[in-house]
C-alpha cells in the first residue's frame, strides 16, 4: 500500500492552520489598537518588528504543521486506501492495530476495521463453501441420470434392465427434487424471524403419526420402538414441527442397525415441553457432534446417498424459530439421544 499521504488532505490541513494563525494575529492587533488608544503612537517603533515576527511565525507555523500534518493524516489515508481495497472485494487487508496506540480513536478505528473485514471474510468463505457444496450435491445425481439415460438408449436392453435403469433415474430425480426443496426451505426459514402460521395441535399425536409414516423403514430393520408420550397440546406450526420429527426419527432409523431400539418420550414441566429421541445405533464422535447442525455436513459417509446433510440444519433452524433448544448426547457405537425443548 502507498505510504505517502494524500497531498490534497495535507494542503487543506496546512491551510486551516495558516488561517487560524493569520486570523488570531489580525485579531490580536485589532484588540491592541481598540483597548490601548496610545498603542499606535507608543508602538510605532515596535509595530514593524511585531508584524515581521507575526509573518515569520505564520510561515514557520504553517510549514511545521504541513510536515506534522502528513504524519497525523497518514493513518486516515491508509484507512481510505484500505476501504477502497475492500470495495474491490479484497477482504484480506488488515490495519496495524498497534501502530497508532497513542491515539485511542485511531486504534479503535483500526480494530473495528479489522473486525469488519474478518466478518466479511467469514461471509465470503461461507458463501463460496455453500456454492461448492450445492454444486457437489447436484453433480452426483445428475451424473447418474446422464449415465442411466445413455444406457437406456441401447435398443437391445431386456425388460428387466430397462426397468432397473428407469428406477435409478427416478430415484436420482427424487433426490435432486428433495435437495432443491431443502435448499429452498432452509433459505426461506433463514430469512424469517418469526413463525407466522400457528395453530393448536397434539404433539403426542403428531409423533405417533410420524412413526406411522416411517413404519416401512423401521419395520424392515426389525427395530423395536419404546414410546412414552404424555398428552400435550402445542401452539405452533404443525407442518414445520412434523419435519423436525421426520428428520430426527429418520436419522435414528438410518443409523441404527437391525434389531435395534428407538426410544421416544414426550414430557412437560413448568417452562418446557421436552421430546427425547434415543437410539442404540452407531453413535457419533465429538467432532461429528460439533458439526451435525452445519449445512451439508455428513458425518457418516456410508449413508450419504440417503441424505444430503441438510436435515439437521433445517431442524435446528425450525427449533430456533420456535424459541426452543436442541441438544445431542452421543457415544460411538452406543447410540445417540436428541433432546428437543419447546417453550410451553
Ligand atoms: P444426513 O442424514 O442427510 O446425512 P443430517 O443433517 O440429517 O444429514 O445429519 C447430519 C449427520 O449427523 C449425519 O450424516 C450423521 O453423521 C449424523 N447423525 C445424525 N443423526 C444421527 C444418529 N441418530 N446417529 C448417528 N449419527 C447421526
């Protein structure tokens, strides 16, 4: 970056100092004449040396202020250049916070500027990661659709082969459609601060309905259900909450081996309605637990074709919008418990 201060700013600063000195000299002379009527006759012999001295001090003062002004204005010029870089999209620029430690405002300005570029950098990284993840998630099903469509063009295919390839195309199309749906929904939910459409409904019934909806999945794996649901009415968005249970219960089924157990309880106290969903499946290590609510994060890659890593990000957003809390407790190879608390 250019260290030379902007000349125009330096000149303005010197001109201001020059004007102040000039005006104060003239004022002093006028006041001396008004309040000492004898001044002009007495001071005739001193007047010219005083005028000479004033002119010299104005010139010397202005020159010194011009030189010092360059130093004083340097951080402002640096700041302006840094802002220009940010405007061009360079968020890696930083101001030296310790350089101007002797002027509190300048130090604060540098600190605030650095915080601002850090934030912008995070947003930029998040944006580019998001685009990379979306593109990656789209690429796999699209490549499959392309491959199976090419295979279908062969006229010598048997009926079974044709039906197998059509099924594959259909499954990948469904995957794409669910991905697009999740992305749209998550961005819509991120742009809203409250849930507008709310109604009263029975939470225990909703949980039973969800389990019924997923029956084919858990019965195929011979999973045992242990259910203990109190009768509780909730005031909220029924559709969004249904998605919370579908995502968490689907995961519990997906990550629990055959003959496993899923336990689901629903209780209420003075402040919270608490739902707990536990499984004795594969569990998660600490690193996975830290990231499960991140968009597109998939801890267990062996099931990656069955999801897109957006389920729990969506769940977290919905629970946040309800004013609730979600926690996870898990241990590798032992199982996981998701606790969802909703305000009464
Ligand atoms: P997806 O299920 O599509 O991979 P999610 O956002 O629903 O995406 O879950 C993110 C990750 O959290 C999963 O990939 C998995 O690693 C982990 N996870 C979620 N629920 C469970 C569970 N019940 N048991 C073990 N791991 C889980």
